[in-house]
C-alpha cells in the first residue's frame, strides 16, 4: 500500500527542526578553528556567543556542511566516450610468458631490500631483455598488463623503445587517456600505428594531423620503403615544424641517406636551430661526394699535410687562425668549451667532417694503419687522432676504427688512437659483432676488468664463448687474489644479463667459498660465492624466459 503522511496542523515554526547556531559560518572559518584549536579560535556565529562545547560544536557544524555539500552536488556533464582501442593483429603471449611478465613488472614496484643482494636474481634488470625477445617473436602485450608496462616505461627511459613497441597501438590509445603516460605520445614511435603507405591520402592526413610519435613512425616507414617520398613528405611541413621536431625528423634521414638528400641538407645548414644545423652537417659529412664534404676537405687539407722537410715521413699541422663565416655556416662552432683552445677546437671539427678517403690520397696512398702510425709534429697527435676517431665513428669506417684501436694487448696510452675508454668503445661499435667481441676478450685477457666495463657495453648479447670465458676467468682471478667483490659489481651485473645462459653449469665450481688468504678483504670469499650463485641463478632464469617465449 502507498505510504501516507500526516501534514502538520500548526505553524511551521512549531514543527521545523531548530537551525544549527553555526550553520551560517563559512567552511573556511571552521577549517581555521580546527587548525588553530577551538580554545584559541572558538567557532562562533556572527553576533552570537561562543559555544560551551567548542570541539563538539565544531564537529557538528562540519558534519552539517558536509551533508549539505553532498546533497547539493550537481551531476557532472558526461564527456564523450573515447573511440574504441585499435585492433592489434599480433598473436597473444603464451600463458607461461604472460605470468613471467606479470612477475617482472610486480617485482619492479617492490621495495629494495637494504644491504646485500643475496643469491636471488634481480628481476628488474631482466625486463629489457624479456621485452627485446618478446618483440623479436612478434607477440602483443596482454591488455591487463598495459598499465604496469606503461608505468615501468615512465619510470625508466631505457625501457621506453622496447616497452612501447610491445604495447603497440593499444598502448598508445591507453596512453592518450592518462596524462602520466603522455611521454608515449612524444617520446617514441615504437608502438605507433602506421597506415597503409600505399594510400597517399591516409599518409598525408596522418602526417598533417597525427601525434608526434605517429608522424615519426610514418616518416621512418616511408623512408625505409621510398627515401625520396619520405623527403618529399618532410619538405611539405618543414618550415612550420618546431625546432625539436625538426631535429627528430632530420635524424630519420640517416636511413637511406644518399645524394638526393644533399640539397635539402644544404638548406638545413642555415636553420635557426644550432642542433639542426649540426645534424645536417653530420649527415652531409657522411656523403663523401657532397659539396659540403669537399669544402671541409679543402679546409682540413690546408691544415694537415705530409711533412717533407725532415728525413722521415711525418705529419705537419697548422691549425686554423680564424673561424670565418663560411666555416660557421658549415656547422663549425666558433666558441670552444671551457678549457679548450680555439685553434685546436676548430681543427678538430674540420678533420672530423672530412671524408677519411681524403687522407689516403693526401699521404701518398698509405693505408689507415700507416697514416695513424706517422709521428705528428708540434704535439698535435692527440687532437688529430681524436678527430680521426670521431670521423671513423661518424662515417662508420671499420678500417680506420681498426687502425686507431690498435692491438688490444697494447696499453691504451701506447695505442695510435685515443686512450679514452669511452672513445675506444665508440670505435669498437663500428666493427662487426664478432670482431669487437674478440678485441674486447683479448683486451680483458691482457689488462683485466678494471677498464673493460664500457667496452663490454658495446658487445652483442649474449656474449660469444671467448668473450664470456675471458670475463669469467678475470672474475675468478680477482676472487682468488682477494679483491673486493664490490669493485666488480658492475661487470658482474653485466655478466648476469649478457653471459650465454649455456655457461651456467660450467660456473658451479665458482660458487664454493675460497679459503681466506692473508691480506685479502675480510669476508670477501663469502660475497664472491654469493655473487656467483646469483649469476648462475640469473642465467638459468634467462634460459627459462627464452624457452617460454619461443615455445
């Protein structure tokens, strides 16, 4: 039956609930009383007496205001629904691999235990390798794991290219709905959905209206298929692009770089952005037949020449005395960094941008090995060799890289090229994978691990047998010598990620705790044993991960 109510018969003032004495007090006044304390600032209505129970009156008034606010809240206007997530045609992960990824991402957010790492693998450091393998196999990311995957990529920039490629178009779609993931829309093109490049209208529309990551992915795709078409696409909007975007777009021209790009790059030498000008100069220097390379070669040849005044062959150097407008227009930076002389700074830039083939002709047909071995007059050897090394890296010339590296068994100070390990690692990256691994293995065998960390970083994973054995042998020698294990923690961490998992069984003998020798670091043996146990556990876990993704 319907519910009935009795209407009041008397005046409204006889039946209405009494008004709370603090009902008219603004919310801000209540907050102030709560912060200062009701003793110092009692909640009092304008013109009214202070309540006898200040705290109780304050809480009653706050409850009244809260109910009033909630009751008076107006419904928000609903926004437009987002478009459905795009389809990802890649196959799903195997169940075991999906569970492994969930474990890796969950471990990323776990608090790190203080003190010793113990013998357990560091799962966080295995995420990049897992993602690389999953991308090679062409799997798509599980929908439920996209949020933690994007969170991981937000926290670690080194994960972003592989993580966004794995997240795919659905990852970009989701990132557009959360401001905390906006890096995915500009920071990488790995997961961008590229339209059919055979549809000119779709290509034009995406290039003019797409997100930055989508445009980069589009330009890279078109460039790989048709370099001339990509260049034509870029020129349609070049003058209206932001400086940082122009720099990224220009970098895409490295793929398929050829003579057809020269005119565009020459125009980019006059760009408003110094970084764009520098990148254009770098790309032009990789075109030996370009007018830019010819101009730089003429300048460098006037500074570096064979010295025929003595009895033996040597190199004479006369550094530039000024940085004229033509040099600056070709990307030579006139002001040197702090601590560098102007003339040496200009000389280095000229030699770095000169095609290396010029020097063979300049020095009578001598090969690179003989040219870098020639004595250099007036103490210019270090500057000249460093510039040649940068040119070898820029031009990807393995002959010059090999010549400047010299023998791996020779001390770095006695090598023809730069002694800096960082510069030598760049030269190594120019060589083939097998050659750089053999060179680093020989270097470690001759000099140990103290300077090998950066060199190991350019070697392909997993390390080849000779390189892996050289690293393990050097670690074993350090252990037997009683060295601090913490001094080799960086190399041990690399070994966990880069050593061939097939080596795990062979390393079992190293998990025993050696007898403590006189003069050895106290307790070092136990730490070494623990470190090798962790290494073996990590290698076996990597093997399991690989099997789950390739099953």
